[in-house]
């Protein structure tokens, strides 16, 4: 939790941005895993509630009455039976005082502020219990709540949370340090015969030991061509690549890194050829990302560089600009270069990607394969934290489909692609901060990613 003044100032700014009405920010409740008393743990508080009200306890709702210049936290105090099982928890009034809120009330009184004559602002809900609560309070059916969420509030929250305060950047830096421990642990453990599940579990253990836990479900797989390949019981095999995409959450802020390693500790020539392209794309993004530059332009600059290098290997052909315009590069890179990051690993994605990753000048292209997965296209601003995560993937089913239909055949060498169906995929990802005149990596220690550094680190630790 930050200082009391942090939350007071944030709520004051939110009032000015929204203008009038009542803002309701719903905190989260425990979510049962398989029966009511066995909840997913630990409970993850809603990020926007945390941003403005700072408290992690379940069963709370924050209210900002702009018209009457009043703030309240609604929630029920726990009773002795709860204390027996869970320990003492401060009263709602005590929790409110810690973040500068003077008024509290039991949850049953929340309905009193929801007069039909007043404008009630809420954010798009993503949990079913919150949807039921909104239906009870406002009479809006769950399948209409996303559309009726307050655009004023969404834009205000996105504006505030997009630009990170110095204390937020420090928190992300700390999370990146734990991310370093997670990924270097994986690099130390990778060797033939070890299961994906074992290494994934060790990576998760670091996050749970040194932080609040993982910021998303850890991806660890020899099938790097699967974007979200969760660890399986498969044993690592010499000659293959292992991709680890993992991050932690610490002090309510996230890290998110990806590294791809040779299982036997040394890249083959073919692996090195593809890896060096991803490495060059990753480093090029760092060179060109700065305030005033559209991240969509950075994305397509990376795609052109990738296309040029893949042409040198005979995997692509034809005019580079035409190939990128046609989306031929998406055979290898079917996702965007990166996304916003902060309290959420895909920061504020639940508020609507068009508001988070785009602006009035830069709009998404939802029609073209690959480009439709671009999460971040807007102009960069000082204080943004984004990911830089190019990749090259050889997806057998995608190769077969495009080959059969002749899609982008003038730019792709399908005969050569056939020989790469067993390759897997490579991704390199780091978290970067947009600075006054450029950008920089976050985290004091760099997880090895240059090929010689990866091989040297694995050789030193896998003896």
C-alpha cells in the first residue's frame, strides 16, 4: 500500500475527470474453487479498486459521490466465527481511514446511493458475482452491463493508470527482480529428462516464495509454437527448444518476461538462425520506442525487419513492404509486439482494449490475421510501461491451412516451411519503461537472452 495521500489525490483527480454523478468501484470476493469453503487463494483484489482505495480485503465496494463531494467504503465487518478461522481483520472503518475515507456503511445500504435520478458510473464487470450485484443495484441484466458501463469512467481510469507514478515504477522494478529469479531458475534446471511440469512448478514456487504469486499462469513448453503452452508431463528432449513465459505480482504490480532456451544447453545452427532474428527484432524495438511514436509503427517496423531476415533464409520472398501489408509475416508472428503492463499483466484489458491500447488517431485493424491481435498501437507517452515481445513460431496447422488455400503464396516459401514443422517457436520478452527521450528495460538484472550469454549461463549452472 502506498501513502494515504496517494489514494486521496487519485480520487480527487478521478472526480475532476468524470465530472458528475456517482462512481462505484467494486472490490472482489473470494472465488470458490470447487466448493464454497475452498476458495482460490490468495484472493486477488480488483485492480481499479486497489488503485483508488488500496485495500485487499474481500467484500468491499468503494463509492465516490462526485456531486456531494463524498467518499465511502461499503462492507460488512467480520464476526467472531470468521475470526476463529481467519484471524483478526480490522473493521471497515479502520480500513477506510488508512486510505483517507471518512465514511463507511454496511453493504445493505449501498442501494441507497443508486437513485434512478442520478448518473451511476461503473466499470465493465468480469466476475459473475459482481454482475449479480450490479443487476440487484441498477436493474441491468448481465448481458447488457458491459455496453452500459460508463465510458467517462473507463477513459478516466485508463488515462490515470496508463502513466505510471515513480512509486509504481519502483514496484514494477521489484517485480522484475523476482522475474529474474524465476527465469534464471528455469535456465538452471533445463536439461534432457526433466519434465515441463517440474520446471514450471519450480518457477511458480519462486513467485509464491518471493512475491504474491504469479501474474498469470506460467507458460513452459517445448511446443513454443503454442502461444499459451502450459507445462505438461512431457520430458525435455535434447535438440529441442524450451520456451518460458512467466512473471510475478509483487506489491500489486506485475512482471512479464519470456526466454527461449536450448534443452541441451547449446543452440543448433538452424535454431541460432531463427533466434538471432527474434533477438534483432527485440533489440530494434528498444531503439525506436519513445514518446510520440505509435507502438503500431514500432510493431510494423519489427515485422519488416523480420521479413527481410526471413527472406535471407529462404522462408519468405517478394517485396518486403507488400508482404507486410498483406499480413504474410503473421505466419510467423500472429500476435502484437506487446501490451500495456502494470497492476494487471495485460494492464486494464478488462476495460476494453480499444481504450487502453488505441486512441482516436490510431485504431485497431480487426480484419487481418495477426494484426487483429495487436493489443497496443497508440502513441507512446513518458511513464508508459509496455512489453517488447517479438517471436517467430512454426505452427504446423497454420502452415497446412495457408498452403492449401494459397494464402500469401507470393511471399512464402511453403516447401521450405515444410522442413520447419518440427521447430517449435521462439519468443524473447522484456518489460520496458517509456522515458523522456526513449525507453529502458525494467529490472536491475538482465535475464540472459543473447545466445552466447544463454549458453554460458546454462553451461555454468548445469554441470
